[in-house]
């Protein structure tokens, strides 16, 4: 409905529930409306003021709707394998809160699938896949605007070129995202990152001197706390020497879509589903069985033993007894 027409007939008592910011606007223009809720707004406000209010509301609505845009699901339509034949999975929809694992031999196309999602492919990548957001062909902003990145990418190679301390880097990041309570968020990221990384680091540590595991941990915590991107892509996290279980917990708790390429059985079984990649194509989608879930207990115990051995080795102990 035309907002100007609506303003012409709306009663004062309905204004606040319809547009909560309208009364503030009117107050700023020296019109206090509180006396009689059944009175028509047009009786107390001039035509000129109503014109201005209509314009203001239109701006506010477009501003707010932009910010409130929510991604509930993404859909991947299958393309072609490396040999040009159609890939097995023709359609895959992933919803917010889901963790999808991507498994397959090295060179099979796991990173390619993540890249297709990051780029919101529209049959314009080597695989010919297309990606829909909430069931629709995505608006171009998902590809072009840096504020509206679909994906927070945690990539295999984290290259820090900037000569900043951890704190400076996080401050910069928080400011560019216009975060509320930046100091609190920075503390939280630093705490989370240190919980993930084997070896703690300080806020004044230069980014460039972080180990691979530490910078990965920092990126995961940063993504979880600061990123508005609805989709998180994780490419082979297992080699980074961080607490994988905790990393996944931190990311999953943020109501995002998580896609994770992995060779790690524990991570793979923790996913809601896993996509099997072969020869460049999505071959099948597998749901973990009850037996697999039951095996997680044993796998975690095994993993725990390995972690402890690794720790002892690091501390300079001998492993004569394991
Ligand atoms: N369906 C496909 N069609 C053409 N090239 C592909 C396809 N899938 C993957 N590739 C290419 O194969 C190479 C290896 O894929 P990559 O995703 O890096 O494998 P992985 O991450 O599983 O080790 C890359 O150059 C990638 O672009
Ligand atoms: Mg890869």
C-alpha cells in the first residue's frame, strides 16, 4: 500500500505499532503526538510533514529490510563431473543450523564445491553448478557487495599480509562491521581462539607471528563472533592443530550453515549429512547411521589418546609406553 495514503488515514494510536520510528521523527520535527489516540494523524500534521514522513518511512523500510534479510537455506543444483557427465546429486538443499561434511579423495573436487558456493555459482564455473538462496536465484549483492558476503571462508591458506597485532586486527574488523560492544567481542574472540589453539597467544602478539594453528583458531573465533555471513565454509581444518570438536561447537552454535571438507572420521560423523565427491562430482549424500554415531564414542577415545601422545611428545617425553 502507498505509504503516503496510509498516513492520510492512520489514527495517532496506530502509528507506533505500524512504524515505531515515526513518532521520533515527528518529535524531531516539533510535533508531539500523545493526547488523543483516536485522532487522525492528518489532523495534527501538515501535508508537508506527512510527505516528509512518508519519505523517511520508505528509506527506513529499505534500510531495515536490507539488514534483516535472512538466509534460511541454500540449494545447489548439480552440474558436471570432470569428464563432463552429469554429477549424481542433482539437487541438494541445506538449512540453517545444519553441518554438511564433504568427503572424497585429494583432487576430487571438495574445494571446488566450496568455491562454487562462495561464488554463488550460476552455471559459470567449471562444474556448471548453480546455487539458490532461499529457493531463488540470488540477488547480485551476494556476489558483489562486501557487506553481504554469503560466505565466511576459513581457507586452507591463511595469509596475513598486514603488520598488525591480534588486538589491532580484531579492532579493525569489529569497526568495519560496526559491531556493538567491540571490546567485549574482542575479548570473547581472543578467549575462544585460545581455547581452540594448543598454545595460547596474547592480544599484542603480531598476527604474522601466530602459528598456523593459532591463526586458524583466531579466524574461527572471529568468524563465529563477528561475521554476519550465514554460511561458513571450512576447508580441511584437521591439519591446523586445533581442538576440532570445540571449533565445530563454536561455529554451530551461531545458527549458520556449515560446510566442511574433511578427511577426519570424527568430524565427518559429527555432520548431519555428508556429500561424497568423486571425479569432480557430488556422487551421493549420506546420513550417518546409528552404528556410526555409536562408534563416535570409540573414535573420540582413540583421538583423545592420540592427542595425549602428541602432547607428551611436545613436552619432550619419550613414548616408550603408550
Ligand atoms: N566438476 C569439475 N569440472 C572440472 N574441473 C573440476 C571439477 N571439480 C573439480 N575440478 C578441478 O579439479 C581440481 C582439483 O579439485 P579440488 O577441489 O582442489 O580438489 P580437493 O579439494 O578435493 O583436493 C581443481 O583444479 C578443480 O578446479
Ligand atoms: Mg582441497
